[in-house]
C-alpha cells in the first residue's frame, strides 16, 4: 500500500457503519483499523533517515490511546484532566501545521432577516461578547464561547450553515494581516505536500474529529466531544491559534473537489463583556458583505442557474483554464460571488 491509498482508506473509515456500538467502541475500532492499515504501508514510502516505521507505530499507538483516554475523562465529567491531556497531546510536536498567509483569501457568511439585508464588516466577524447566549454546540463550537469560523470558499460556508436559502445569504471576504499557525486537521491529500510522518501521526486525531453525527436531532452528539476538547485545548495555546478542518457536510449533488471545503476555527483570546476580541480583530482585514439576491438584481451574477463560460469570461474579463477541475466551480453562483468580492471590495481592519 502506498501513502495515497492509505489516505483514501482513512476517508473510507469515516463511512463505516457503527452497528449499534457505543461511540467510544466505534472510535477505538476506527483507530485500530487505521493502525492496521498503517502497518501495510510499503517501507519504500518512508524517506531515508526518517524515524522508522516501528517508531512511528509507537507514536501512533500512543496518540490513539491518549485520545481514547480523553474521551473517557470527558464521559466521567473530569473536564480539567481531559483538557490538560489534550494539551499534552498537542504539545508532542508531531502534528501537521496549516499556515495562513497574507495572500490567502477566506470567507465568512451569515443569514440576514428584517430590513437589514447587507451587513457591515464588524457585523460579519465572530459573535460579539454581548450575544454569547446565541452560541450553541457544534463540532468545533462550545456553547457561549465565541470563535471565528472561516471557509476557503463560499460553498463551504453554505454547507457549514446547512444549505440555507440563498436570498437571505450574506458573505464577506477576509485576508490575514500576518502569518497564522493552525493545527491542521484536514482530511489528508497528497497534494497538500505535508511531511508524510506528520500526516500519519495526525490521522488518529483527524479521524476522531471528523466522524459524522449519527443522530443529528439529539441534544448531545458524542461525535463533537473530541473536536470540542481540541478547541478548549487550543485556547491560549502558545503555537496554534486555532485549527483547520475539512467539512463533513459534503453531499453527492456537487462533484467539486474536497479541498474547496476547508474550514478554520479560531477561539477568542481576550474575553470582554461587549464587542469583539481585539487579538482576532488584529489578525484579519474584512470586507463589508454582499447579498446574493442583490447581486442578481444588479446583474453582477449572470444567472440564477450556473452561468455559461462565455458569460463569465465577458463579465470578469479572465480566460478560463481549459480542463480545470475547478472550472465548474468558478462558473457556479458561489464562484461568481467570490469574484465580485475579490474585484469590487477592499478588505479593511475592524474599527
């Protein structure tokens, strides 16, 4: 087995049926299956001078064991010990890092109602401290604790928001003001060009944070336990300012590539009674939002249906790269909205 085959197999683990097992037993089974698959990797896949397959096996076993221990502590309400153990895991210095660059472009979306249809930049950032009552539990979200959630495409924003109606959908563009280091929990891809050994050590935590929810209507979702523990461990972490992860909400209606579904989550660093976290605010510039409905009415979006390539060329002046796997996405409503934000809106610091 080569590395690419292992990566595909790891994604397949997440689709395995639970078969009435408890979540803890299911997670142990997935991590055990990953370790078995790791042992089938061809030795030639490892670089000369690497730490060696046997040593790497020990690292993976130790990380997997600690993840299960975290879940056990969580289930017994020993939250301080649980978070402390996760911090110890993250301090092992064997995990992949995702670095945000000042040239990167990110998006944040919100739903609007009432008369205010287009929101200003400051209203598109994280939930302000005076409204923390509105923050609920999600995969990387803890009730009452603000975090900044961004996506690398508007499609990813829309999927994370559970495919809301487009007429009430607003989006802003954000750009980092400096390099920002994040814990990389994206599903692996050979195109990411990460150190193989670090990806292999990261996979137990990636798997534990990426399991789909079995009962989405239930108040408590055990699949959120490990990612929420990770988020709590990242608060005031000396190195990682947050984490990146791949959306688990992709459906078969779209055949665009998974790397268009990258999300990041960054917890606030400075708590206040009102307003926004000054540290997070200093990390990004952000545009005012655009509203999908208004862009259609202004004819900046070619069609409510997917625009023809010729329409996009004429509208935005850029020739398409033929046979690009991203070409269909660029012609979609999401791709057109991204082009409008990049072309017509200037990101600025939040005052």
